[in-house]
C-alpha cells in the first residue's frame, strides 16, 4: 500500500522537491538511518526504509508540490513502523542541508498544537512535525488513536534526542516587528511560489526572488484588521534596487516615488529599500501606519 498517497491530503500535497546530490550518499544514508530508533512502544521497523534523492523522490511521493524544491532538500529517508493490530506510523526524515531551510520548511505549515520536541514542533490529527539542526522530521499515524499518538510523540522525542547538534533559526525573522505578530504566522523561504502560497502578490515574480534571496513574512492582527510584513534580503544592493523598481512598476506604477498606495480593498500597501533589503507591508488600515511600520523595519535591517 502506498501510504504516501493516503496522507498527502494532510500534509505532503503542499510540498515539492529539489535535492542537491550529496557527495557521498552511502555515508549520508547511514547517518540518516542512525537517527531512527528500531522500536518504540512495540512499533517496529520490519523492513528498512529507502532513501530518496532528486532522481527517485517521485517514486515515493506522488503529486507533491514545489515547496521542498524551494528549500534545497538533500535527501529523505522514508520509514514505516508497524505493530500488530495497530495503525502504521510513517516517519520521513529530511536532510535539508541547513538549519535555515529546516526551519523554513517547518514554518510552511504551523497549524496544530505546539509540542516541545526538537527546536520547534506541531501536532495535529496524528501528524507530528518538527525541526532540529538541518533536519526536518514528520511522523504520521495512519489512524490516530490514543496509543498511536503516544507512540508518535515518544518517537519524535527519541529522534530529536539522537540529533545531537542544534541549529540557528534565520536571523532575518528577527527584523519583523514584534508587536502584534502572530506566532503561527512567521514564515521563512526563498522563492515567489512560496510567497504566493502564504500571501498572493502577483502571478509573475515581480520581486525577483530566487534561491539566493532570503525572505521572511509575518502575519499580524486578525480578521478585517489582518496585515502582512515582508522583508527580503538580496545578495547585493543592485539586486535589491532592481527588485524595488520591478515591484513598484507592477504594483504601484502611479505611486512608485512615494512607495505608498491604496489598493482596491481600500487598504494600504507600502514598500521601502535600504542597502540589500526590500521591505513591504500589505493591507494596512492607514497610510501613516504603513509608513511608520516600514520605517521601523528599515531601521532594524540597517544593522544587519
């Protein structure tokens, strides 16, 4: 049975893949296997799971999206744990190559109960996901029961403990204003596709995002008072300047000089640039609030 197809609606339909080839996949595979326990609460590994790379990952996950492609995934080990008379538990252990991208993939879907596992974790409906160091891990009970939930949580803690090192979350997220920030609305990523998933900007890549850009998006407020703050770090000031010109030409052609515009929903969008950064705010209640908020963001990035 292809369990991946069964759970894609819960989680993995959101994700796609790009994987840089590991210089020694045999060693990398051994390291990944060493992070998984053989048995937890009578759920056991009966058959050793496979490790997939960019050539074979679609043999494992059908119909996945493009998010893992955007996060530079290196390898994934897929492992099934079985126990007689109980639902299987599927563990997917991803080597993302960096703690920034492990954190980023984790922030793609923050829906669920906060759990103290690894360096950040969520649990919902039989699915536990967490990040630690350069690893992102998901554990999914095919059917949620009290026993399977307990096993998933214990197994997650065991895997996290086997990952000895810790990693740094992206420093860019700390440029977001703290006041009013929704802790379930902080995202880190690189590309236009992921940005549009969280907040639609445009069909085309008007901010000139690529794999070398770092992007953080914060959600603030609730319901009709919801707004978003976007901070982008480019590889150089020239790229940032070009991105600013591209964005204003497409998004606010008549207000490019001021960088503030009232949109069709009668709310306000503003954009600023400093050095190799571009910052924008969307759906503000007033032009003055938008401008004041971005002024604080620009002051924050000026020291980065």
